[in-house]
DNA sequence: TTGAAAGCGTTACCAG
DNA sequence: CTGGTAACGCTTTCAA
C-alpha cells in the first residue's frame, strides 16, 4: 500500500479529506487553537480573526467534530431516553416534545427502546459506554442498576415511575389523585358495583392506578369489586370486559380501566358483545387522555395527563442536574385533568 | 487551585476517577493495547491475558469509551433518525422496532424530531457534527441538503418519501396501488360521487395519496369529485367533512380521506353532525391502518402499511450502505393490505 | 501473542 | 488576543 492509498481512507466522495480545524487553520493562516475558539461560545477572538476563520471554514465545509469535542470536554451532549412499549413516553407527542426541549439546550437524544420494561439491564451498559450526560427513563431500574449509573455520576430522572423510597428524581402524573377523582365521581353518582381492569403485572403505573382505585373504593364503603387483568391494549380491553362479566355473573355498574385503550375496548365489547348502552347501562372510565378517548364514539371519562408540563419538567430537571451534579433529587407530581365525558353516568356539575 | 483539586475533576462519587484502559492495564499488569484487544471482536489475546484483564476490568468497573472509540475508528456507531409530527415513523411501534433492529447491529439511534417537515435544515448540521454513520429520515430533504450529506459520504434512506427522480434509497408503502384498490372497490360497489379529504400541502405522502386517488377516479370515469384539505388530525377530519358537504351542497356517496385519523373524524361528523349512517348513507375510507381504525365503532375500510417489514427493510438497507458505501441506491415499495371494514359499502367478495 | 508509539479532532492551559 | 502544546481514551500499525 503506497502513501496515496493510505491518505485515501478519510477522503470524501470528491476526493477531499473531511476538513478538520487544522485544515481551516492552514487555509486561514492562523493557529488551530484560534479556529477552535471561533467555534466556541465564550471565546476570545477578534472580529478580523473570526471573519477569516469563518470564510475558510465554509469554504472547506468544516464542521466541528462533536465526538472529539466530547472526548476532551467529558461531555457528550447526549442524554439517553428509555422507553418501553407500554410506557407513556410511548405516546408520540411526548418523544417529540422531549427531543425539542433537550434540543434547545444543545442536548441530543440517544433513544433506547425496550420490548419489555424488564429488559433495562441490556441497555444500561450501552448508555454508559456512550457516556451519556444523563438518563431520562420511562422504565424501572433495579436497585443495582440504579447504583451502577449512580456510581458513574450520571443523573437520572424517572418518568411516571418512582422507586419506592429511593433517593431519585422523578416526574409523574398524580395517579392516586386521578383515581380518587374518578372513583369519587362514580360513587357519588350512585354506582355501587365495580369492575376493575388492571394493567400487566410488571407495570408500576398499572399497579399504582389499580391500588389507588381499590383504596378509594374501600374508603367509600364499596365492597362489590371484581378485578381482571390486561396488557394495556385495546384487544385485551375487550377481552377483559367479557371475563369481567363472566367472573361476576353480570355486568357491574361501572368499570374502571387502568388506561384509555382498555377502557375503549371495554366500551366496544359492552356495546357489541353484550348489547349494553354506555353510559345508560354501565359507566366506563379510563386514564391518560389519549387522542381516541375524545373521539365522539367514545367520549371517554378519564384523567388526562399534563403531558406537556411533564415533559417540560422532566427535561429541565435532567438538564439542571447535568449542569449542577450536586443538586439533590426532586420528585414532582402533576395533577391530571378530569375529563367528564359521556362514557360515564355522572352527577351534573350543578346537581 | 492545588494539585488535588485539579485531579478531582474526573473522579466519581466515591472519589475514583472513571477507569480507563490504562487503569485496567496497570492493575492487570499488562499493556494498554492488550486491554484494548481484549475488548474487541476479532482480537488476538491469550486466554490467560483475557482472564486477567477481565478480572481487573470489572474490579474497576471499566467500560470502553464509545466516544473515544468512535474518534479513532471514524465510526460513531450512531445513526440519525428523523421524524416529524405528521410522519408515519411517528407511530409508536415504528420507532421501537427501528431502534431494536439497529440495536441488533450495535448501532444506536440519535433521534431528531421536527415540528414541521420543513425544519430539516436545522437538524442536518447537528447530525453531521455528531458524525452519524447514516441517516434514516421520514422528512423530506431539499436537493441542497441531500448534497450536503452526500458530500459527507453519509448514506441516507428515506422512509415513505422519495425525492422525484433523485438517486437516493427509500422504503415506502405503495400508496398508488393502495388508493387504486380503495377507489376500485368503491366504484365497483356503485359509488358515483366522491369527496376527497387531502392532507396538508407540505406533506409529500398526502399529496401522493390524493393524486393517486384522483388519477384512478378519473380513469374510472368519475367526475363528481369535491376536495377539501386538512392537517391529518382527527379534529380536522370532522371539520373537513362539514366543509365538504357545504361545498357540494350535499354529502357525496363516498369520502376518501388521506389518512385514518381524518377518516375517523369524518365518520364521527357524518354521524353526529349530519345524522348519516355509515356505511348505509355514505362510505368512508382512510389509509394507514392505525390502531383506532379497527376499533369496533369505526371498523374502517383502509389500507394497512406493512410497518414491520418496512422498518426491517429500512434498517437493513441503511446498515448495508454503512458497511459498504459503494452500494448503489435502491428504492423499495411494499404493498399495503386492503382492510375491507364496515365503514364502506362494498361488494361482497363472492358477489 | 504482546508492547510501544502514533494518531483521531478537539479543548484547555500557559506563555507571549 | 493569539499560538504552542498537552491531554482526552481509544485503535492500529509495527517490532519484538
């Protein structure tokens, strides 16, 4: 291999090497450090210098190499965002908003998607290898995993899940409150028998919602409660409704589903499979406030998560902790918004 | 600032510096190059060496630094994925599947989200700075933008959009065919007057679908066609239906919406706003095959995109081109699947 | 199979 | 304000 061949390896399609700060420096007739400074924020560079460098730079199509910068700076300017199939981050707008929030601070998003929330282990190694500056996760961590990232001094913010009594930052929707509202509305409107459609067993969110509902129901003296479990999907919601009725022998007065998708499934099954009228024969409520919940055919009574405020908060909490690692953990819970839709027979506000 | 303070900067919470291959080498009593080799694939290292190094490594919690590796290797092992609000990549499962596909090849996803498809310019610079190995985009590029990434020798795969006559790789759903199917079914079932609900003007996907439908309608001799335009959202779908009827003076026999969300909006508005029965009074069809399309209340006639095969193809096409930059561009179009739902009055298959 | 040494493209420190 | 030089943590020749 001759010399030409050797120097070929970094050439682009037109035969030029990808320009570095040295190339720019040479063309501009200045030092490489000068070029570096021109491309920094609080740099000290004279106007003349800046002009010459810039001219040379875009003549060569120079772009600072963020990888190299990260190496020396010890800041990758990337955060890991972990989503899993059943997460709320999974809702499209959340990811888009998050990415944009981070982007405003010059931070890029490295995405990690989990098939199951329990697969976290495999991706943590990756996040650490890529030296992400922070982690925003909608999947739970085991204590060991938490310790691992903690030892690496990487700040973590949990989205809609919070480790019991652990000293970690989190942003969540106040689901206890939400379920309390829903149960309150239903009981006050005279519903006496309840079905609960809970989420999959490995979902903390699902468990929380179910427990809160059960708690509130029992507080209000309701004892006729039947529970079945689904996977947060529409189909499973339909299935759950059938199983619920079979288990009880007859439909309950109201069904509380752990999320909107299953609630919608319940509505369809109640109507199609059992010829019931919603809400005249049975009330059905969900949780989340997803798009289809407000479709006219369902008009779901639900609690809408303040997604925008939550993502906003999550992003800034993480960025704050990247910039100031000494900041102590913080847990923020946002109230949802009760949507009194037509899928439940509720007392009118004025009654 | 004394020496202690200086050396502090890279220490972790327990006071140790983040371990490097040098630290591992020292502890294991071998050279740094040896450590490097142990953590590579086709490395040559004796079993004894490997053991000693590994022992030292996990004693120190050593993790190879992917950033540094990327710098020397000239491979970041990251690809950029660009989504915009109205894209199909926007559908949750697509992102998850993509990320997993890439992950299998050791490639991470750097996510870029656009508010509008036309904002591409701002993110291209970022992708280049981070030296991504490839780009998968569900947003259109201008010719200049395409040239920019081309000059940087970064392979690009377009998802569901293809630049007219440009020499680029793309994966898409065959929308012409899909619209042809839909129109064919409707015309054959006797529908004579049509409404078309098109997408936003800056969506290539929307335009393609509309043009294909119009084409096929005209081929089949249909002339009574009214067109209104929405933004791909549910609410806009409802609105569009109203405008359609107003514009025509009366409801058409059938409505062809550019996507499912708007089709569902049309159904709700037809029922609620105009007291029409779907499909007895009017047939409504969409495109995409999103989740809610199959909800019992809508049971939409639509064309489902083979999302899984498309993401699979997109990921492997990009990876192939990263590993072999000489590969010529390739355009792959996948047929969708016609879903003959209850939202349209169609000829039965046997009739 | 192993080790020494030369980069990769930046930033950061320190004189001038 | 500017330039020289030493890192950053790794991979990759090249000899031994």
